């Protein structure tokens, strides 16, 4: 889902930039679009890192694995893996909510661009 969100922002952000340039629209449309996309990137990186860490700790929690972090941490590997998994789930859920809000705001930017283009086309006697 995170990848789909990122691709959505790349595609629609490019659309906003190209339409804004073609119709000489205000730069605020492009700025808002870029700001919304860039606000998500850190959360997406954290989610990916947590996912990789959880997988790594899952491998270390396997009793057949000769490596263990129990001596260094004093905590069983299965418990470390469990807490990493719970943390990953919680952070992902929070990121989903953040993505939903950002996409909602970006949709408003897209609607504003469409409204402005429609207004400009009507001013110049062009059809929509």
C-alpha cells in the first residue's frame, strides 16, 4: 500500500506540475503537491526499515539459528521479534492514516487545478 501511495504522488504530482506549467498557474499548486509527497517519505522509510528489522529478528528468533541476541540484550529472540512485529504493525497503521489524509489533501489540490484550468479555458472561449 505504501508503494501505491508513493506512485500516486509521483504521477499526480507530475500532472499538477505539467498542467500548472502549461496553463501558467500559480506555483502554490506545485509547492503544495510536493510538500504533501515529501511529508510521507520519512514515514515510508521508517515502515520499510521496521519491516526489514522484524524479518531479521524473526530469523534470529528461530531456534535452529546459531546466532542469538539473548546474551547481549538479556531478552529472548522470540520476544524481541514479537515487540518488533507489534511496533511495525502500529507504525504501519499510523502511516496508513497519514497517507489517507495526505491523499485527501492532494485530491483538493488536483480539484483546484482542474477548477482553475476550467476557468481559464472558459475565459478564452475554449471547451472543457
